[in-house]
């Protein structure tokens, strides 16, 4: 371990970690330029490096990009990456009232803590945690997606019915194109551009950013309030908030690590699950969605913890947890490194050097994030809307196009954004729609595969309701759905007791 730690501390590896975090943070902050794209761009440059150095560079970019998505989520109400969806729920309201600098600083420290927890899990408990992923079959992924959809009650901001309608709209949009199983073509209206379905990045940009841009143009008020303090970081206040929310911080980091281990779950699901738990256990649930720092803490610590957690199935089982993990796995295979349980014995020095490099990159994210965050908040809060709105408009069009160099994605983004702007006037939030769009393919694939397995084995009901992990997820789903009604009933009962 000491040799691996010293190897990670070489000037070259430190330079790679710092450069990777800066590059990843900037890319993640730009809507449309996702963590997957950041890692993919860097892969060819790592082929000439030592495998450990190449892994450190890729891991640093990945870490920085996941954190960078918080900037756009907080300052522009547009998650830079899907992992930052839950961050926008409280981060942007904080920025609207002049606490954007505090929200950015909280997200920086929370992301660093979550990233450290995820990396430590990779270092010490990777093989045991990987067995959890092995026990998840198609039906478990189906119920996990249903559990994720049950979080719509959290995202609905007081109107569960409209939230459910938005979730169903997202599920419908996820069925456009070729079916996940079987390849049937659905709801394309004869348009070849829809055969691949509705891509999540243009949809994310359109549903979140277009309404914000139109709101900027239609409203004379400032986009966000200027900082309430002069230093632009408010570090003591942020650290005090994290200390008061220490149990939320630790719980959310553990949630992110466990969810990251599950292939296809990713930072978006982890952030939403952690946000739901933070809201459910908070004594002041009414503040969530209106600028509660605890919401930012939960989301950012959880989505950053998925980075280390996602490397567990990638390195131990050869099963990538997220698209960036799949790209990194491909880079390892190109260099002739065979992943699997034997990797931790035959090439343990490589794994440990990479893990320590990931820890160092996460620590470097604190000064980097504070400097970039301070600059970003001051710039966005001081630039006139007449300049800011066109600049953001150009960036989002470039981001939507750059995903696959497809002009149809720009059209898709504009159409979905216009519909989201109209729907917002009727009280429909974009988050439930995006959640349905993300979880729809996971739910469909798991349901169809479980149906085929159950039909072939002659035990269809047992396939869905006879497995212990499935029953546990179903219980959590029912608890999540029932909790808002139970909380309201308990509050009404307490009010009656006081009045009597």
C-alpha cells in the first residue's frame, strides 16, 4: 500500500490528477458535455501512458465531470450531467435568493467527501461488495427502476398527481424508437431520426434549459441574486452546514457507493435516492425544494460516491456500472489488462495506485472546485441577461449537437424545451419526466427478461415476487409512496391535538 501511495504521488501522476479534475469540472459544467464524453475524449491520450497513470487520468476526469454538473444545476437550473438532477431542486432556489456561492461551496465539500467514501470502498471492500451486484438479476433491476420511479413523489413539489403524470410522459418518451428487447420499432411516426429513441442528453438540456432561457427573456428580474458576502466562497458557513448535516452526508455517501455498484443505476438514481432519504428523515421537510442546503449535500455526496462504487463491478467482475466505466474498461482491455477477481491479486499494485490516485484527485477537487465555483458564480450573477441568455443558448445548441454530431438532436432539444415551457405554466416539473426517461429502458428490459424467464420456468409470479432482494425493494417502494401521506396525516393529527 505504501509503495502504491508513493507511486500515486509522483509529480507526473499528480499533474495528471490535477489536470484531469480541472478538465472534467469544466466539461461537466457545460450542458450536454457529459462525463462519458469527457472520458471518451481522453482515452486515446492514455494509450502511451503507464496503465496506472492512464487510469488516474481517466478517473480524475470522471470525478471532475460528475462534480462539474453541479455548477449548471445551481446557477442555471440545468443539470450539467444527469447525476446533478437532484442538485438543481434546492441548489437553484438557493442561488435565486443570493446563496449560490454557498450552494457551490457546499456541493464542492460534499462531492469530495462522497468521492473519498466511494474510493475507500473500492480500496478495502471491493470483492465483497461486488457479490451484491452478482445477486441482482433482471427482476431486481425492474423493481429497482420502479423504486426509482416512486421517488416522483419527492420531485413533485407538493403535487403528486402532476408528478405522476410527468413520470408517465417520461416513460412514454423512453419507448420511442427500437425496443430494448426484440428491436420492435415504436412511435417513430416514420422518422428515421427517432429509430435510436430520444437521447437523454438533448432531452435533459431541452427540458431544463430552454424554459430557463425563455424565462430569462420574458422576465426583467435578475436571473440569480448577487452574493450576500464579499468573498464568494463562504467556507466557514459551508463547513458548519456540513457538520450539522454529518449524518445525512455519511448516509448519502454510502447510498451512492451501493447504488454505484449496481450496473446501469448511476449517479442520477443515487442522487435521487439520497435526496429522498434526506427529505424523509429531515425534521423540516417543507424546506426541501425551496433552497434547503441538506438537499444539495445529499445529492452531491451520493453522485460523487458512485464514481468509486462504479469501479467495483468494473474491476472485479468486468461489468461496467456506468457508460464512463465501460469506456475505461475498454481502455484497460486495449492495454492488455484482464479485469476480474484475479486483478486484485496478480496486479494489486495497479489497483491500489489507481485508487490512491482517485483519492488524491478527489482531494484536489476541493481547491479546484472552490476557485472555479467562485469565478462561475460571480460571472453568472453579474453578466447582464442580454448577454447571458444568448451565450447559454449557443452553448446548449453546441452541447446537444456534440453528443453524436447529430443536428436532429438540436431539433429534439428545442421541441422538448418548448413543450416543457408550456407544461411549466400548468405546474408540471421537468424532473419527473427526466426520471421516467432515464429509468424507462431499465424497467422495460428487466420486466421483459423476467417475464421470459418466468414463462420458461413456469413460475411467473415467483419470478417477480419470490426473491428476497425483490421483496426488499418492493417494501422500500411502498414505504416511499406511503410516506408523504403518512407524514401529512401525522402533521394533521398533531395540529388537532394542539388545537384541542
